[in-house]
C-alpha cells in the first residue's frame, strides 16, 4: 500500500514556481530519503505536501485519500506529521507542555499519557527536563523534543526536514539512530536531507531533487554508485556539505 | 488622608475593569498578532447592549450583561471571520486600518441610534454603598471591580490551566508549531477574537452603572486598553492585569494634582514616551510577533 | 534638467485618457463657481479642502507608508496659528499660515526622527502618533492660550486675498484652495519624478532595509517626507479656520480628522497622485447628497463617517488598491495598454484543484 503518492506536484513560493511536476511515492513501512542541495526545493516540497504553500498536483494522496483542498492541520490529523527544519517548538512552554500539545489533535488524555511515557523512554533526556522551558534547551535536545512532539501525534508517516542541520556529528548519529528505530517500529519515514551519506545509510530508496525537479531516483545502493551522485554530490559530500552543479 | 484612601480604592476598582478590558486585547494581540483598534468599541457594544435591554433589578441586569457579552463575542467572531481573516496573510497594515475604521463605524452607528450623550442605568444591585474607615464605595463600583477580578482569574485559569488554554498559548508561541501538531489555527483565532471582544463587552456592561455612556467613549477605552497592554508587556497575562490596576490608580490619584483634560493629556504624552523608550523589551518582541512566521506569510492562515 | 516635449509622456492610452480627464476636471473646477450659487461654492471649497488634506497626508502615509495620525496635530497647528496670531494679535494671515507650516514641519520631522531612532514599527507609529494627537487635544482643551474649551472666534474686519478672508462670497477660499492643491500636486509629482529624494520614497515603503542597503538615507528621508507632509497639512487647517471663523480643540484636533485623511487616501489609492483628491471630492459630494435627503445635519457627518469606514473596509477586505488602481485597470481594459503585446502567458492547467490556501 502506498502511504504518500505525489504526481505532477507544482509548488509556488510567492510569485515564483519552486517545484515543477514532481512525482514521488512512499510505500507503507518504507524509509525513503529526499536529498538535494541548499535551495533545491526540499523544504518547499514538504510545505507543499503539508499545504502551507500554494500547490497544484495531478495526484496528492495520503493513505489512499486525496489531500487536495484539505487544511494543513487536518493533514496532520490524518497522520502526516512533519518534524520541521527549525523545529518550530513552543519556546515559552515546558517540554511536557510541548509534548502534550503534540497529542492535542488526538484529544485523548489517556493515550497522551501513554505516548508521553513512550517518548520519555525513547529520550530519557527529555524526561529529565520535562519542566524546563523549550526555549532553553540545547540544539540536540530541541531536535529530540521536535521528534517527540511529532511522535505524540501518532503519525502514520513522519517527515523529517533536515534533522541533522546545525547539530554536532555525534548528536547527528544519535538522531539518525533514533529515526531508524522509529522506522523499525513501523512508522513510515520520509527523510529530507542535505547530508547524503547519513541519509543513504538509513534509507532504502532515494530521490534526488535538483532545481525544483526530480533529477534521479532509485534504491540507495544503486543510486550511490550512479553517475548523477558522483557528479554532483558524493565528491563534496565527503566534506560534509553538498554542492550542486 | 481619607481623600487619598478614597481615591486609591476607587482607582483600584476602576483599574480592575481596565485589567479586564486589557486582557481581552492582550489575548488577541499576542495570539493572533492582530492589533484591534476597535477593542474599546466592543466595550461600547456591551454598554449600549445593556442599556437597550433596560434591565430592572439585579438578575435581569446580570442576564443583560451576559447577553451583551455573547453579542459582543458574536460580533467579534463575525469580524474576524468575514473581515480580518483574509487580511492576516496579506500582511501590510490592512487590519490596522480595518479595525480603526470599524471602530469609527461603530461609534457613529451608536451616534445615530443614541444621539443623547451620557446615558446610564440606575443601580441594579440590591445594596447601596459600603463605608469603612472613612471610605465610601458605591455598590455598582464595588461589584464591577469584584466581578472584573473574578473574570480575570477565570480567564487566567482558562489560559494557563486548561487544554483550550494550552492550545491558545501554543498558537501564540508558534503559529507553525501549532499547525504541525494539528491545531485548527483558524478556529482558535476566531474563538480567541470572539473571547477578547466578549470580555470587552462584559466590562462594558459592568461599567455602565458607574460610567454614563457616549459614543466617543470607545476611542478613549481603546487607547486605555492599549496603554494597559503595552505597559504590561507581551510576556504574561499578569503584566496586563497589573498595568490595568496601575492605570486605574494613576488616573484616580492624578486627579488630585491636575485637572481633567490636562491629566488625560499627560497620560497620553507619557504613553507616547513609553512607546518610544521600551523598544528592547516590549516593542521589539511585539514586532516580531506581529509578523507571521516567514514561511507562512504567503499563505492564507487564519 | 529639461522636461523635453511634454507630449512625449502621453505614450500610452492610459496617460492620454488621464490627460484628457485631468484637463476637463481642471477646466470644470475653474468655471465651477460661475455655474452654481454661493452655498454650492462653499461645498466646492470643502471638497477641495478634503482633497488637499488627503493629498498632503498621502505624501508620508501613502508614498512612504508612515500611517501617521500626528497629522491631526498639523491640521490643528494650522488652524490655531491663524487663530492666535491673526485673530488675537492681528498678524497677517499669510504669515500665520507660514508659521503654522513651519511649526508642523518641525514637529513632523522630530516625530519621524524619534520613531525611526527608537525602531518603532508601523503599528506603534500609528498608536504613538494617535496618543500624541490626543495629548495635544488635551493641552488645547485646558490651556487658555489655545482657547481652552471655549475655542477662539474670529475677530477682524479686513477682507481679500492679502488677508485670506472673504465674508460673503466663498469663491476666494475656493480659488485659493484650488491654487494650493494644483501647486502642491504638481510640486509633489515633480518631486517624485525628478529628485533622488522623491524616487527613494517608494523603495523605503516597500522595504526600508533593502532601501538602506541601496544607499538610501532612510531615516532622513522618512523624516523629511513627514515634515513636508505635515507642513502642507497645516495649510488645510489654516484655510478651514479662516472659512468657519472659529477654532477649538473639538473642531480641529479630533481623531476623526486623522482617520478621514488616512482612510480617504486609502480609498483613493495610497501612493497615487490623483487618488486622495478623487476620494476627498467624492466624500464631500456624498455628504451633500445625504443632505439632499433631508437627513439632519448632525446625522450627515455620522452617515458619512460610517460610509467612509464601510467603503475602506470593503476595499481592504477585497484586496483592491483603491479607486485609482481600479480606474487604471478599467482604462487599460477599454483602451488597451498601448504596448506591444507580451507573449501570452501559458494557460494554467484546468481541472486540477488549486491548493495551499489555509484561510
């Protein structure tokens, strides 16, 4: 069964069209990554899929039903949850309040309590800081909190927007391990990353986004050896960043 | 000395009403980043609402206040839904001009409907006045102050202790975050605006037996509400409450030293200075809050 | 700098149509007092005064985007300077007018400078200037120098252009105001077109940060625009004071005046030359129209205020830029753009849902 099916997606940001006729499929239980350089349109794709930017599409369906015309918060309630790039935490509220707000769409208090226990088990660090204000957390903790909040929404699919951004290498590794665990537990994952090595290590399939169009796709082990990746990505990815040509 | 005590007591009670008016504006201001220049005119809606119901006796009066509050909330809901919602995404200053114009429209509508200035109602409460150690407080003033305090506490309970309150605060903290957890932001905005306007209307109803109503009062109350919110700061609701009490006290005690119009002029001039000299604390914070988050500016959120 | 052949500017149908309309309007405005009885000339004066008031507000409010309500102070300063200097101390009215202009300009310069220095945003600018105007009204109401609550009444006997006073026939006021309006309009148009200062104003409105990075002296130019704008608004205050012959804080220092200027400019089209003028004349016509329905005079102003508010709310709600943009779009539709057609934009695909509107 396909979880997310995108066909012919066009996204506008302001007056300019930033994504052109993108096709993308994520099947249930998969971990798919979307890689691309800065400005390739990765975040625009997420915001388009969530309905935060004006879009047109032939097909945009989630779990078999169309998302077109559905409000962003209702997409979240259907289980399409994004862990945003800048985390978008509720800075003036405590860690626990942040997590509880993650479950607000479900509206079920006992389920929220159970979810909370699960999150604290996954991230013991968050349990220690449950009464601390989110705005005072470190970068890694903020990442954890954003992921935890996303999990509280009981997602059918989690979309990670650049989870490695701005984090120390060790923290990145731990976050990536967490994402792998989340996927193993049965949550479908779309990992949007600039860091090709990390993403390819995790995902089974990959899409490469270049200047608003899909430049290549395939299983990660095949794609890693392809001409496309050698040309644009892997060479410079070794130094940590990605430079598109 | 007893004069000072008398003035301080009336000032305190009047200040509690300002607090109630202020928290309505505070909610709208911090949650939705909307600057509602019509806020004081919703107080006017409450005053004229109760006036036109002509309540005789205590319980009819309470009923009239509740009805006026619901009326104010309904008008607020419609204003947000029909007039402001679409403009939130456009940015610019359309809501500023829309709410300013709306206030003027409400004022002159009442001018046509009630050309007689300074209308009021007789004391609706079953008691007359309280006297203690040389201080006399009339029943309506005492009741208005106490009821305002009760409502302020109720609102703070709602905001800080309930699920709805958490959602409202979430929207105020991060609009994007709220969307990412599946909060129907548009509905929260509508309800918050309705709540803010409803609170203003309640305050109007409570104010009516103390303060005769004229259409021009709306502007004065709008400015006072802004004074309270600006001085109180965007940080917490309690700042607004404290600023309301402070304004009431300053107004009452100020009347000792300066005659009417000049005292108001002084208040406005001081307010102008506050706007200038508090940019780091309040104004900047408010600025960053007034603008919707970058990625959402092009979308019709609300 | 040479203007070259003026006809050179009439290169599009819109400009040609506008030129014809402006010429006809000006011709009509010149002969209008000969066509109607004196009371209607008074109405014409009021219409031109509204136009002048809106236009001068628009220089700072429309072109630079400073949604100021301190123009109330400028309007009041113009009125009070002639009341205090001329009516009380027999100074020539023109000198009083100039004094009003200078004071208002200085006040405007300082307000804008203060607001910029302290980094006040548009909303707080509106709020702060409103507070300032109310403070000024409070001072005027309690200071006998400015007539406190009684106001100041005209006293004098001289008449004519030199004294800026006509007792019976309002055409003197009418033509003086028309003259001011024409000169100020042409001056502003030239300023916006030919000076570095004028051309920088729209950039400041769009984005002060980018404007500053392009080398525009944002703070200075904002302050100068505000000074110019408020200084010229003061002229309208002087003229209305001479016309009604009584000045009090209730007549010239009210918030309604400030809102009328702001809203009038926006209805006409903020940042356009003709918009504020058209809206000002339109609102005067509307007032007269309501009077003809035998609405009591107290209610006329109430109804016009409501009409003002409703129109501007609808304009902003439905996202049009005011009368002038609508007019321009209409003329272009009827007469074409007069430019070579650009390659047609590819038609948007039909039959797909347009997405992404949260609102």
